C-alpha cells in the first residue's frame, strides 16, 4: 500500500477529476462508510480500506470520455461505466496494492460476485447515500440497518439496483447479473 499525496480537504489525489456536486457525493459515501465501519469491518485495515474506497471510487467520474477510454482501452462499454476501472488503473499505477480496494473501486458501478466486505460496503454506500432523492425513506431505513444486517441489506440493494435498471429499460450487464446470482 502506498499513501496518495494530496492537499485536498477530501483527501482526493491530485489526478482526481471531480466537480463540486461529485465531491459532495463522495463526502456522503465516505461518511456512511465511516459510520458503518466500526460495526462491519473485521479490523482496522478493512475499515481504512472502506474509507479509502469511498474517497476514491468516483475520483475520475468527471473525466472526459476520451480519457477514460484511453486509460481503460475499452471502446465498447458505455462511458459512464469506465470511471471505476480507470480509477483502479491509476491507483494501481500510483502504487496501491490492496486488491480488495482496487476491485471495489473498479466494479462499484456494476458489482462483482467475488467481492469481500469492502466492495459490498462501497456498493451499498454509493446507492444509499442520503443525497440521492429517490426512495429517500426506504434507503435511509436500509442504511440504518447495515450495521446489524450487512448481508441482508446488501442483497436488498443488489435487488433494488437491478429492479431500477429493468424499470427504466436499461441493460442488465453480465457482471450485475452474476452478482445477483451470487447473493440471491
């Protein structure tokens, strides 16, 4: 593990490309993870990885599509799915060695069936953070239950995200379907 040098109050690395709206989202995700970590992390290292995943998951969310495609080499996937993989690539190049953190950041948009607690916590926090306007009461209820029913809430969040994709006529990506099949 290599610390990322920064002067940012949110501790984002110098290569991060995020606007103010995204910074606020990152702060809310990180705050949820910090709230949950004492209850769900197995040790201090896992709690730190959860915090870092929250800080770094959207580090390139506002980067230009062409830059994301150049970093990932992916010219097929929708551009909105590339910021996680691109961030994981840059983190790895910068010396990050925590595999679970890198996989959490890489797949936070779609999910990964082989995730440990860091990826699962990030996936939930990204969906349940209180700045999102839809299903506010339901999501707040689920967020409050994470410390006592981590796996149950995770399964519910996966289900809700898939239902949302179906309801809005969006594609179901194989990675997301594999995640559902792993937790159902």
